[in-house]
């Protein structure tokens, strides 16, 4: 018989995801790093660290993906442009209600969500970078190159304004956070769909 404590902890982590998502939506984008930490606890298996998906027997199940088939960040994010704002261009998660089912392992470490220099990156890599190196559970001196590129936003649309220094283009610097919020949206939609909440 499965330990009921794991079910309790599973529900607890989903509660964290729900509350941090609400806080993100209210303007606290840095809550996305907490989302990464909860997603890591739910999904990441490594040596002696066993995920709650494994502990609760959900590892062989399904999760909902909001991918639109483009195979990159454009599946999950939209540009938000406010020309006169201090940060005139930002990324926002698409949220939405259109999903398709994927096996948990494919959702976590198979489906491409970001491409840089022809290398494909998954939810797992982005979540672990945020949780293990960018403040979720630990802060590293150096971040992976792809994560720095994701944070810098120079692959996306940029804006140049007359009142900024000439030749300066401003790019969205929050795509890593917006992606984490989108992953949390998928997790919460999956929890509702499969009756985990």
C-alpha cells in the first residue's frame, strides 16, 4: 500500500503551484522560480531523490501539453508590447485551454520548448536550471549558456525607441519566467483533468 504521506505531499506541491501561479498572475513574476522548485519536487528523479510522481505511481501516466507544434518557445509565449513602459516588451505565457496528452516522461524530458544554436531544450532542463542554479533551491555563480540566452531575450522581437540611447534595442528579459508559468499552467490543467485536485 502506497504511503499516504506521498499523496499528501503531492497535493501540497500542487497547492504551492496554484498559489505561486496566482501570485505570478498578480504581477510577482519572480514567483516563477518557486514554481520551478515545486515542479522539480513533483517530477525530478535522480539517484536517491525520488519524485512525487514516482512515489505516487503517476510516472507512467499522462500530462497535458499546450504545445502548438512549432517546437520552440513560440508554442508557449506571446510578446506583450507597451511602447512607453520602462520595459516596453515582455513575454507572457499563453495560458489557454487547448491541450494534448503526452506521457509524463515525454512532457518532462522529451518535448522541445526552447531551441538555441540548434540544440533543443526541454521543460526538465529549464526547470532544473531555475530551481538548482537561479534561486529556487540554490544560486550558482554561473548559469548555463542556453539559460543566459533565454533570459536575455535577444532571439525575440526587440524594440528601439527615440528616447533610448541610439542603437539600443530592448528585448524581453523574462521568457524563462513566463515559460515556467506556462509549465505550471499545464500542470494545474493536468491536475484538474486527471482529478488530482
